[in-house]
């Protein structure tokens, strides 16, 4: 619900901006108009100064609330190189994962997966990365849901530090696809580079990656995960 709300908000802002500037939405989204708009935003951002640090501090909080990554990735890509955006998002998501982990453990919150994974719990708990790494590769499942599920199902004597590397690595791979897709989308739309077919090829490849990250949970035989994790991911997909 939060994901759809964020997408609707972005679309509504685009429509409002088009009306206020006296242009159609198609004109507003044309490559030349977008390029000019990005240039103006870059000049405005250069005067924001230390305010960027405050926004960076609020990023994990916004991610904990459940705002989709795309709300931050595309704006950040307008001002920063892809590697910097990937680093910021991976660290922000991992900090959000830690906050959710501590919240679930402290308040002893219920397992959001309910009884869906009960038949696979034994093998999944013993599988390296079964609850902390592999499920994060599938964009069909919100990260905060996966954080809460891992925190509630992993034995209480396991500290966060024992799983933080796997959580961070899973977040990094997931954000790499999102950031890469956003980067090449902007390159195709607003960048006038000498080899646009290369950008378009990468955009199509990463679009396929995004599509598969939603589709593969429904096809466990093709999922890039151990067999036990495949069954659990498929069970979650059937209930989502």
C-alpha cells in the first residue's frame, strides 16, 4: 500500500507541476525539458549545503516507515553518481533493517509471516542466509517485512551483529538493480550521450532483472537460492 501511495504521490506532483508551468505532462517529460529542469535543480541543490546531511539522517527513518526506495533513488541520481547513490541506499537500508530488528526484539512483536513458513522453518533457520540474505534478492517482498520476519524467527540468542553482513549484502545486491535501472532510465531520457543504444541495452537488461525479481518467487525451480529457501519464498509469494 505504501509503495502504491508513493508512486501516486510522484505522479500527482508531476501533474501539478505541469499545470503550474502551463505545459502538458508530455511536454514536461520531454528530454529537453527534463534536462533543463535537472540543471535548475542542480543549481538549487548546490546552495542547500549542510542540509543534505540532515536529509541523509532522515533516510533510514523514512525507509523504516516503508517509503519505497524509488522515491529516493531517482532524485539522488539527479545530483550524485550511481556508485554514491548505491552506497547511500545500501547503508540506509541496512540501518533501517537494524532499527526494525531491534524494535521487533525489544517489543517482542509478532512474526509477520504468521504460519505461512511453518513447514519450512526448521531447514530455513539452519540455511546460511536463509532468512537474512536470499529473500532480499526478490523485490516482490518489502524489505521491512523481511527484516521483521528474520528478527522474529531467528533464535533469540543470535545477535544482530552475527547476521548484519548478510543483511547488508542482500540489501546491496537489491539496491544495485534498482539504482542501475534508475541510472540508465535517466540516461535514456535526459542524457545526450554518444552511444544511446548502449544505455538502452542496459536499461532493457535491468528492466528484465526487475521483472524477474518479482516473477521468480512464483517459479521456485528457477530462483537463485538453496532449495529450502526456494520453498519458503514460493510459500510467501502464494500468500502475498
